[in-house]
C-alpha cells in the first residue's frame, strides 16, 4: 500500500505542476490579449506602427499557420490564372501574353468567381498589368490584361 501512495503522490505532483504551468501560460496570454478583462491586463504589450510585428499574428500561433496556408493557396490560384491567360491570350513580341478582360472573364467564371481579386493580387506581385484600379464586367470588357511572367 505504501508503494501505491508514493506512486500516486508522484503522479499528483506531476499533474499539479502541469496545470500550474498551463494556468501561467494562459495568464500571460490574457495579459497581452487586447480584449481581455483580467485584472492587470492594462499592462499589456503594445506595438508601435513602425514595429515589424505590427499587424502580424503571434509567431507560431494557429492564426499565423492559417495565414501561411491561405497565402500558399492564393499563390497557386494566381499561378493558375497566369497559365489561363497564357493559354487563351496572344503571345506578344516581348514575351508577354495579352487578353481582353471580357474574354478572360467569360472563360474564367467556369473556373473561379474570384477573378478580379486575383488579378489585383497578381498585379501587386508584378505578374500582370492592366489600366485602371478595378475591373468590372461589361464596362471593362475591352481592357487588355498583360501577363508579364508565367510562373512555373
């Protein structure tokens, strides 16, 4: 019996230690959580706008992981968009491809409903070029979109 009690006490001590550690980690997270109502949370860390971590999720968090996964997914869709432009468009003498927005819109609606958003993102990455800030169906059907580079 004495052996069982010692063993049980050791397990209990381990469990208490584990839960204390969990409680301390939770408390630390709540103290920096901007929505926390915990006492002492007013001493939470604040970031300045020039801080490189400003507007970014906590490193190693699930939010950071999801953001990276979304970035990979969107990147793959942009690569697919460039391939569709190359397949349906016209090869120009400078090696770029061009297609009118109306023709691309008609073909691409069968593939995805996010064409304009992906075009804007691809332009931000320097892969496509077109006039105007936003493209609208019918009104901008004549606008030529240039695919400057088709990624592998």
